[in-house]
C-alpha cells in the first residue's frame, strides 16, 4: 500500500470514529477547493466544537508526552500558531492522531502550553494494516515509513529505493546519509515468533547477506559504508544488525528520541 493510499484509509478510519461520536467530518483532501489548512480532517459538532486533526504514522506506540513532542514537533508548532492567532476561539481544538503498527490511534489534543491524551485505545480499521504489516508489498509500508522518519530525527538524509533489484546495488529499502561520507544501506525484515539474534539473521536473511558482502567487497576502500538488516518485531520495534565481510554484529536498538551525542557509523 502506497503512502497516499494508506493515509486515505487512515483518514476514513478516523472519520468513522468521529462520526460515531456525533461529529460531522470533512476530509480536507476531498474538498473541491483545498484551502491552506494544516489538517487532514475537520470535525464539527454544532457551533461549540471544531476539531482540526492531523494524522501521523509511527512504528510503535508512544510511552510519554516527550515522545510526542519529539516526533510531532512540526505539527505541534503549527497548531500553537493557530491558537496564538485566534486566542478567543475556545471552540477550536487542534489534535494529532498517531497511527501505530498495532492498528491503533493514539490521539492527543494540543493546547498553548500542554498536551493531553484523548480517545485512549481508539482502534483504526485493520484494512490499513493487513497489507502494511507484510514486507512483501513493501513500497511505502508503515514500517518502512516509520524507519525513515526515525532516521531523519537522528539527522540523516534518507532516500527510499524504488521497486526492482539491480545487482550492482545492495538489497536495501532505505539509504541514509549523514555528515561526510557516512552511508547506511538498510534492509528491513518483518519477523514473527523468532528470537532477535545474530543467528536469526544468518539463517533467515542468507540471500541479503550474500548480496551485501559482494557489495562490501567491491567497495572495500569506503570506510563510511555500512550495510544493515533491521528486524522488525511488533512487540518491541526494531532490532538492528550490521553485516560485515565475515560476520554479523548487533548494533544499538533504534531509539525514538534523538540522543544528546548522536553516534556515527552503524549505530543508531
């Protein structure tokens, strides 16, 4: 499922939840003339309640408001700018709904000086996840998009590799670059009911290991090159491994927040 298609499905799921709560809902993308509105949906309930809702996608649930502020900083700023422009509009509610890989929305209302969770446990339709959870239809999957955004939070420029395999290049889904010469080729694998160990990578990613090592052999002089396989588990997110010329090593688990001193080369 492509990113625009998945966002369309998520907007419709959110619309259903709001309509069940008694709101009249407009999906901004479906308006014949789209105004400059920083929202995916607008929900109305009489004249006393107007909700502007932005939808984000994350690879795993947030555990604190600090995670929300880190991951949704741009959206929070946009909402607070709107609040500052219309301080007397008490009926205005700016919200961020985060869709996670377990098929749920985590919903947050943003005020001028705080964030609070609303609709705890709201569940999205499984339509957006039955197809996104499998890496067989990997273009724009939920997991891949989440990994891309996480890398960007850590200061990387990320490129998504288009469909199709060229034997001259490594079998990567994402290519992340940062600084002077650091390049990370990242293959994402979704694995269920397997231990997150080096042995799992060596037994279930044999073809990827062979292709990576051929590429490393041809580019042995490039010290900034890193070839990685990230295993995704629904229960605890990513476990990351770097492929070396003669071995596989586990590298620090993917972090949600940006570290104070971002590591370089094969570490997250």
